[in-house]
């Protein structure tokens, strides 16, 4: 029953990013920010793939795409 206002994921691999997104997304408060590290890192392609797949049917759009970070704000 806990809610989160900020989550920063730095777990690098597909399965870990996917599981974290599945856990945290429904527990994000409106206006909360979730950031995924290593999104644009060629050594961690699973982070980008997991986030892109997970967010494909979500209403949120990314608002931060800097170096290896990608983030969104929960609607």
C-alpha cells in the first residue's frame, strides 16, 4: 500500500528493469517521477528495450532523455 514520488532504477538488464517497472508503476503517485539509468548505454541494451516495451501502451511520455537517463512523470 506504499506510494512513491521518485524512483531511480539502475539495474542494467532487461529482466530487472522490467520487473522494477511492473512493481513501481502502479505504486507511483500522480506527478511522481520514474527514471531509468543506462537507457542509452550500448553496454546495457536491455534497459532501453524493457522501458520501451513497458511504456508502449502507457499515457505518459518521457520528459527527460539526457545521456543515459530516460524519465517520465506519472499522470
